[in-house]
C-alpha cells in the first residue's frame, strides 16, 4: 500500500517487507527503461518527489495511473513474495571479493596509455634505427676518406718501387743523377698513415688489418731485390684494392633515402687508382735497361749509322709485360670514368671536368694514348723522356685526386646532414608521443571522475534503503548531479515503490487462471492422442493398399511387355520370311521399313521390362564383336541413317551375357541424340581402348545442348538410378531425366557400365559410355556359321568392321529366339545373296579411320547379323 504525506515532512511509504526485499534482492522484475533524456525537475534535486508536479517522474505514482504488469512478471513477483527462502538467496551477496568500478576505470586509463605508447613505439624505433644507420654512414665515410689518403700514398710508393726494381735496383747502370731512387720521406708518410688507419679500424675488419700489416714486408721484399717489378706492383695493388673496397661498402650501405649519386665517388676512386697504376707501369717499362746501340756503315755514303740494338732476353719480356699491364690499367681507367659519368650527377660531372683540365692533362692524355695503344713499346716509344712523362701523368693524377677528395668531402657532409635530420626527427617523435600520452591520460582521468562520483552517490543511497529495517520510512535517494543516466536510475528507483502495490492480488488471479489452463491442456492432450492413433492406423492401411497396387501394376507391366515382345518377335519372323521371298525392290524396301519399325517397337517393349526391374533372359554363348553390338544399336533407332560410326578399337569383343543390354543402352543414347539435334545433322558414334583396358564409347550430337546445372543433375541420376521399380510422374516444376536416359541408367547399373554427359565445345552433347574390363573378353568371338555357297550367287561381301551400318536384327540370336533363328537360317538363300558387292555398298557409308583390323567377312544369307545396307541400295538406286 502506498501512502503519502505533506511536503514539509519526509515521505512515509507503508510497504510489505517481503515485496521490498524482493525488489532490493534483484528479483526478476524489470523496471521500464526510459529511452529519452528526462526533463529537468524544475530546479529541484533529482530524486526528491514533488506533490505539486503531477507529471514529475520522481513523484509517487497514484494507484490508478500504474500500468498493469505482464502476466509472467506478476507470477514471478508472486513467487518471490511467497518464498522467503528465495528472498534470502537473492539478497545474498555473490561469493568472492567485490570488484570496484574505480579499479576498472583506472585499468582502462592504464591500458589506453599503454596503447598510445605501443602505437608510437614503432615510429620511435624507426627513427632510432635511421639515426643509428646515418651515424654508421658518417663513421664509414670518415674511414673511407682516411683510406683514400692512404691509398694515394701507397700508390705513389708502389709506382716508385716498381720503376726502381724495373731499372735494376742497386745494380743500375749509368750516371748517378739518372738512376732511380727510393724516397725515405714517402715511406715514412706511408708508415705514419698506416698506424693512424690501424688505430681507427674496428675489430671486425680483420681482413683489412691483415692487408695493411703486409705493407712493410712487401716494401722489404722490393728493396732487397727478391721480387720482380710486376710482383711488387701486384702486391701493392692488392692492398690498395682492399682500401677501395670501403667505398663500395659505403655505397652499398647507403639507404634509398640518401642514395644520391653514392656510386660516383667509388667509380672515381677506381679511375684514379688505375691512372696511378698506368703511370707506374709505364715508367717501369721505360726504366727497363735498353739494349746497346748498333753502329753500321751506310753502303752508299760510307758514313757510320747508329741504330737500336735487338731487344731480346728477360729485359724485353719484363718491358712487354709492364706495357701490357699499363694498357689494361688504361682500359680499366676509361671504363671507370664512363661509370662515373653515368653514376654522378650533372654538378659532379661539371666539377670534375673543370678540375681535371689544363695543358698537363692534355699532354698526359697524349702520352697515354700513344704508349698504351699496343701491348709493347716501339723503338720510338722507348725513347720517350721518363721525366716529362712522369711530370705530365703526376699532374693529371693529382688533379683527379683533388676531385676525388672533394666528392668524398661532400659525401661526408651529406651524411652528417642526414644524421642531424634523423636526430631531429627522433626528438620530434618522442615529444609528440609524450604529449599525446599526457593528453590521453588526462582526458580519460577526467571522464572517469565524472562517472565515479555519481556512481558512489547511487551506491550509498541504494545500500541505505536495502539495509534499513523499515525501508518505507527512509528518505528517497537524493542526487544533485547532472540530469544524465544516473539521474534516470534514481528516478526509476523512486518510481518502483508505486508499482509494487497490487502485485499480490494480480498474482493470485493469475494462479487461478493457470489452474484453469492446466485443466484445459489435459483435455486437449487426450483428444490429440486419440486423433494421432486414428491417423497412424489410417496411414498403415494406406501403405498396405499402395504396396498391393504397386505389386499389381508391376506384374501388369511385365505381362504386357512380354506379350508385346512375343507379338513383335513373331511379326519380325513373318517380315523376314517375306523379305527372303520378295523380289520387287520397292516392296522389299517397304518390308525393310516394317522390319525396322518392328525392331524399334521391340526395344520400346523391352524398356518396360527394364523399368519394371525384370531381366528377360538375354544372353549369348560366346563373346560378340563390339562392332556388331554397335551396328545392332544403330539398327534399333528410328533415324538410323543419321548415325555415322567412326573409329573403333580393333578386335574388341563384348561378353555374350551383356551384349544385348549394351546394345540396348547405346540405342537409347543414339535415340536421344537424334531426337534432340537438327534433322540434317549427323550423330557420331566412336570408341577408344583406354590404358586401363576399358573401352570408352562416345555418342556426339550437334543439338541445342543443355545448361550446366541440368547436365550435373542428369549425371547424378545416371550415376545412381535408384531402385529398379516403376517411377511415377515427376513432381510439378521438376524436369525428369527422360525415359531413354532412365533405361540407360538402369542397364548401366546392371553391368557396372558408367555413363556421363558432357557439353561439346562446338555445341551439342556428348554421351560417354565406359565399358568395364570385365565385359571385354580376350578370346575369339563365337562364329556365326559357315558360308554356304549358292550356285549363281554373287561373291561374299567383305565389309570393314567399322564401315557397314547395322541392320534391323540386333545381334546373334539369343536362346529366347532360337526358333526364329532356325527359320531365318533355313530361309536364307539365293534371294538374299542376289546382290553383289557393288550393289550393296552405299554412298553414305563412311570409312573408319584408324580401325586397323581386317575386314569381317559377312554373308548376307548365313550371317546372324543382318545388315541394313540393302535398304540403302534400294533407296538410292531405285
């Protein structure tokens, strides 16, 4: 019961203790959820009812305005009110430690911060990796500059020692001022640079350290005279190449973001080294001792003439080897300069061209062109002044080294700028990530605070009402926050007091209604049980009646088919006798037509037996040639003249017990192909012997074809024809597979033959029949009988097994037609053999390609397989 008092005092709510506990213990009642945002309460604190505002959602609801609860809600509330034990269970707190929303919000803030950090970490790691890489490039560029300086010094020492050894070393002849000498200052400079280089190298460059450590031993070997000029040159060149490898490594390690003509310094350094090598080799070649001049007298003037002596021996070989090496160094220099032109930018090329120029460079180019055009020096070239050559070449090399040093300096500065940019990018990313983390954590913390404060008010107020001994005397929950979802929850709690007033009365009324419904339900169930028993009995009687009718229809079909077959067989016997005695070509042609139609009728009668699941006892004693089986199939269709038998496997035979069924199966496929193709189109019948020993037959037409879904459906029915019983008409809207395909499927299932329809590329459908190896005996076929010569008859016909078309008599007669066979054999005579080979062969007979088997000799009178080519003779010639 709900009561109220004036505004000056607190609301007094007289409620039953059980109903209030049922509400506070999370009973199955659900308060209606207000979908729209509640309106303002006129400036009053949310949750305080007002007597002066009838539409206020926080005001007590009068009894007449409380909507009637649903039946299931009232029943649940009544059950909770009448079950004190259930109230105790519902009011009990869940087991385990309580979990606070504040902790979850803190965890959410922490997770959001971690997500921000995780999202920004890859960018910082990328920037840090770029910075590390650029710093490594700067270090490597500085090491490369130091290596370039050392390489220049080693090249000068190499050229000096090579020329010194080539001139003879300490054993040089001539004036002291013209002898080659070794400069101590150059060796000291190389040693000093070697020490500096070794101190700079890292521990992981052991190979370069070993190369640098070998320089003193190479120098001692050269000065002691133990090595040749070429060996000394090659030893120094190996060390210089190891130093130049640093430039290639630097170019390879340069990332794409800094790959701006990085290969140019390496190519220019290679050109400078080859230019220095050419200088040293040419000077060494000129320093090799010359042969003594030869003085001879001119026979005309009688005056003495001095000429160069013959250059032979080891000196000539040394000079030629040095000259050839100089020529190779010149070629490599030109190649390196060409690579430099391709790798360098326009500014670098212009700078190099402006640096390496002048009269000395032109003179050096002239010397190099003249002295390296051949692998050995001529007499005139051996007279070149070494001092002038050395001055010109040295001037050119120094200019090239200056350009190389300038490019190396620019590259180092570019790498340093790249390192500074990477450092700035890393600092910016770290600052952005830190600022984003601070903003994210701050925003989430503020939002969490706006949730935890009103939630605490709601939790404390609800606990106060739930724990009070007399909740109806307590003040309602007060909430002074925003008018949001929490205020709506407070209003819903205060409104629940007015909706529990008459739940007990309604629950009692619902109990009475439930008892009445349970009684009605029992009566209805009894009626349903009785009706179900009657329906089951009627169903069983109907099933028995259907079984009896199906059995009657089955035997009716079988008897009717057997009677029809007997009449057709007798009709065929009469027609055959008339054919044997008929001499008029026109009447004979008519008899052939009747014979053919009777054969088609016989096949249709046999279809009924197949559909009824009855085997009418076909069979032959021995194997039958496959070509006779196919001829018989062609003869049993209505439009046999449109069928063309293509290539067949030679000497193929079919087991006698399956020959008639296989012929019947192929006839149904041929009938289907001729029925669904243009009247003037041919149907091709062919066969192949597969590697597995099976025979595959193909019936191909040029009809309109069918859809892929229809082909799939029919193939599924051909693969699984189901029980061999008569089928009713297919349901409405569903297309059947057709009588012929149904019969073919049942015959195929009888002997394990596989049938499949395929769509032909040129249009139409191809039916593929795979005859298993069990139906293909390897023994010779049963002989049809010996030919009986008839006086005055034409010679026997020799028809290729795949060329002649089949006649109306399908196969050698089975036991069920033995009497007819005897009559046919006895009646065959001169009338049947009255036509020679020339008359019998029709122009429509197509030869078979690839048959490869000898022609079967067929006697028109004695063979059990009668050929229909005689009708063709009459049709085309009369």
